[in-house]
C-alpha cells in the first residue's frame, strides 16, 4: 500500500510535539498541530518561529525555506482537524486513559488508511492498539528530545501492526534525516529500557548516601564520557516521568533494578520533579531553568576533613599499561616517581612505554621536548619494592587479584616509611581486605584511576571504615595537583562507575539473548538516543569480556540481586575464549593486526 505521508497531524504541542512538528515542517510535510490548550498552540508557533530564525542565522536554512516551513504548519484545538492526515502522531501525557481517549476519537475522524502512531516511551503499544478499531494501523514512533537534534527514532511494532505501516513510517524517518531502529513492544523499548534502569540505580545510590549527587554525576561524565550525569538527566527528563517509565518496566519485568527508587516517588509527591519545577535532585534558577544554583546540599568550596600529609615523592608498583600511565601522570605533575616492577627489565620496559607516550605528546604539540625530558628524568625504574623506602605515597597497579594485592601490601607495610600513604587502584576488590594485610590500615585508601590514566580525568577516592581523615585529605590534595577530578565513595563493589555501568551492559546483553534487538540496533540506539560515546557492545569488546564478567560476578556476589547475575551469553563467550578486541573476537569479529 502506497502511503506518502505528506500530511501529518501531531497531537500534543508540548516540547516533544513541537519539536516533532518542526522536523516535519522543515522536511516539507504539511503539519497540523493539535492541542486543547490555546497557550500551548501559541507557544508552539512561537517556538517554531524562533528556532527556524536561529537556523537561518546559523546558515542551516534560507529565509525562503523558513517561510515555507512556517506556512506548512497550522494549529487547531480539536481532533477533527486530523481528518485529512495520512499519519497522526500523538505525544500527549503518559497515561493509558488519555491516550486511549485520543485513539478512540481519532477512529471516528481519520480515514481507514491513516496510520496512528503513539510517541509513548513507557506504555504498551499493543494495549493501545487493541483499543483501536484499526489495530493493524497502530504503532509506536518514539522520537528523542530534543527532536530536531536527536537522530534516533524507535519504530515500535505490536503483534497487531501491519508491515506496510511499519515500512511507511520507517521510510518517513529516513526522509526526515533520522536513524530508525525497529523494535518490539516492551516498556522502554531499547534506549529507555537500558537508560532508565541505570538512572534508577543512580537515584538509589544517592538515596543510600553512598556518594553525593555531584560526585555521582561527575563520575559518570568523566569516567564514561556521558554528556550528562544521571541525576542531572533525571531532572531534565522529569522525575515524575522517569518514575512512570520505571513503574511500567517493573510491571512487566518484575526486575528489582526497575522498581523505582523510593526517592523518585518522594520527590514526585513533593512536586520536586526536576528542571520544570525548578527543583529536583538539584535546585535551578527558576522553573524551567537550566542553571543550577547552590542549595543546602551544595558542598562548601575547599571543605576537606583533616589536614593533608606532605607528598613530594610517589612510588608506583606494577609494569603494565595502568602502572606506566599513572607514573607518567605523577611525573608530569612534578613528583619524583619510583616505578617498581618484579624485575629491573620489566621496570625498564615500563619506563620505555612512558617515553613513547611522551614522544607522541611532543609529536602532537601537546608537550615540549624540554618538558618531555624533565618528566622522564623524574622517573626512576626499579626492580624491587625496596626502592619505595622513602616515598610519601605508594600506589599499586598490579593484577586484579586479591591475594596478589594483599601480598604486595604486606611488603609495602614493611618497606614504606611510617606515615606514607598506601593506595590501591583496584576497580572491584574490597579495599579494606587489602588494608588488613598491613599493620596500618588507617594509611590505606583506594585511588581508582581510569584507563588510559594520562587522558582520563576521573579518580574514585575510596575510603574504608578504617581510613584516616588526613589520608583522605592527602589523596584529594594530590588529585588536585595532578589535575584529576576526585569523587568520594565508600568501599563497596564497583564503587560509583562500575556499579552503574556494568548492570547497564549486562541488560544490553540480555536484550540480545532474548532476540529483542540486534547488536547494531542496540549500539545505535544508545549512541544516537542516549548520547553515549560507544554502544554497549562496542564498549564490552574494548573493556574485555573476561574483565566485564569478573566485575559482574563481584557485583552479583556483593549485592545478591538476581537482576545482577551475569548474562549467560557473556559467560558462554568468555568460556569460548571470545574476549573482545584483544582476541579478535567478542560480540563482534575484528581484523587481526
């Protein structure tokens, strides 16, 4: 069936509806914007005029194209105006009752061939279709906010949807310059299905007083390259909206990871729904404002617990990529560095790796030849931990194995002078178990760098129940000197980043196991719809499937949540030796170098 979709009605002229109308009008469609609120209709017209004017100013469209687009957009206050539309897209509030009422009224107005699309991201498309007189013409068309900028559109089919309807809207999405992804009907679909579980866990982490809102958000931006932290994103989405999505997901999955964190309900009930209310997790300059303003929870500038110990020299234990990267970071910041490995040969090789890294920085114009030579001169390669006798801070970066780390810290306890701070870079092991291998657990702290250490700005500072205040203050002061951003967290599995990242990755694997969506579609959805720098399967293959599985097991063992159990597909791939890029095959295959 040929469905050109040249005349399209958009029901609901809020932010999303107005954005969709703009995209359609600029793409040459006749658009009827329908809203019972005269203020909303006037606001949509004003928004379209302003946004197209900005587009002209930036050279993206001509004045003639702007005038033509505005002429193609008209508003109405009744669904009768959709009578001639070939496609109707509803973006009214997330309520079955409201959406079903819209669909019932549209049944009596539109032609039998008109496609009815719901913009829901949380409700069942199948349930909405079943209420329609023409369920085969009902589907989901889920744009992402802001619609003019975001490339992803999820095309959602129910078991009742006719293929020609899907083909027609998929073609339309491509003609709009969007990237359509075909998905089945389940709450959250792909992008929100993965995103909202992660946001929910972040809210629960904050509610448990594990880390501050600022540290949670900074950790995910700096540690994962995300455009926004999870709590700031919840404020942008709307805390009430997020809770509605999670309720729908939990109703279907019964997965505790989708059960809305109580704080979401508390904030919603108090009317603190995020930016639109002027306050949510953060406080804003005004309702609808974007600028965060200080409130009672804002950390005081420069507030530290205890006086810092003096640190002039640093020892780094290990010979791998992380150890050499950390040594490079400290040496660049002016510290004298002892880089110790199990043998002198390994230590020399690690220093050679640093020399190559510095040379690349010189070649790219990021570092002068003089600074390169001075940095390298500050590093002493040693074949024994005995060289740490006079260091003020010892940082271990050896294998992620508790017994190996405990043995190393027992040695550091004997070698390092009294008062030296001992730091572990573990990403998943209990810091206190490492600290107890020494006679001075109060001097031990976690200092989790991210790879590659010279480039990544984040350091998770992990206090145990035994860590001294001045040790914590010392590490934060050191982070400032080496130009890293420290975030504080307690000594539990995954700390901040891995505790939020790996359940999300695990859930993506489960989507593939359940044949809900393909690797490519899931990766595309998270990059285009969530602004992620890498899709989950790209990231898993880079991190290493064996490393990912180990972290998943640690999280599952500590939190005892069935939803955190590693996906069987991940276990099968690791058992088969398919570990990602490093072996040439993981979720995808890679060319051998």
